[in-house]
C-alpha cells in the first residue's frame, strides 16, 4: 500500500461527514446488541487509512461494523458492504483496528457497544 498525504486529508473529512449521516441507532435482532453510528461515539485516537496501490484513480467506500470494548479499543471488525468490493476493505479494517474511543457507559458501568461506520475513499477535486 502507498501513503498519499493529499488523499488522506480528503479521506478523513469524508469519514467524518459520512459517519454523521449514520446518526441513528439501528435496532437489530433480539440476539444482537443495538448498533450505533460511530459518529455518536467520541474518538480519542484516529489513524488515517492508506490508499491501496490497486485503487489509484478509483473512489469507493467501505461500511464496517465493530465492537467498541469497555477499554475504548475496537474489536470484531466486519466488512458489511463495500464498493468496489474488496478494493478498500483491508485498508479500512487496518485503520479502524487502531482507533480508540471514549468507552460507552450505561448505569455508571463501561460496556461493550456495537457500532457502524462508512469510510469513503474520495479523490481530491481538481480546482
């Protein structure tokens, strides 16, 4: 993978904007926890995804679901959907694996929380 600083800046802005679009809590089946948008969680540490060499000149997105653990780290990352499929998946998972958040608390106790984020890989606009 290749790091492209200009593209990374656009990518961070796209992640933030896209996460805000998922601001609702989604009710899941009785066997799963509620899934919240990552935009409702406070990030304390973020790593920018790298732009894969195979994706030169290509835009896309990856929707990830993960568990925020009581210690603020991320686990159980799953790719729910991606376009184009398989192109940005590994980059998005690797970056998200390193993120940290403030833990979720309910009734005064830190708990695990399922969350979802859509990372958009956008090329900078010419202009």
